[in-house]
C-alpha cells in the first residue's frame, strides 16, 4: 500500500493513521541509528552486518 496515495483517502481515519505512520517512520530512523551504535562498538559484530541491516531497513541509500 502506498502511503502517499492513502494520505489523501476520503476516510478521515485512514488519512490520520497514515500521518501517524509517517511520523513513526521519521522517528524510527533516528532511533534505529541509536540502536546501531552499540553494535559497531561491540567487537563481536562486524561492520558488514550493520551495513546489511541498514540496507535491508532503508534501501540502498542507507
């Protein structure tokens, strides 16, 4: 489902929900980075794993 398309939905409940999902998506990106920093400093994890996770979560531009 495309959020941009659903943001203009006639049903106000869906439009509000899409707006809240966009806010969550924005703040989750910030939180995701805070979660990743301890992984970088833990020698048991490799940078490649972190890179893989970021690309999986945010696409190739992560």
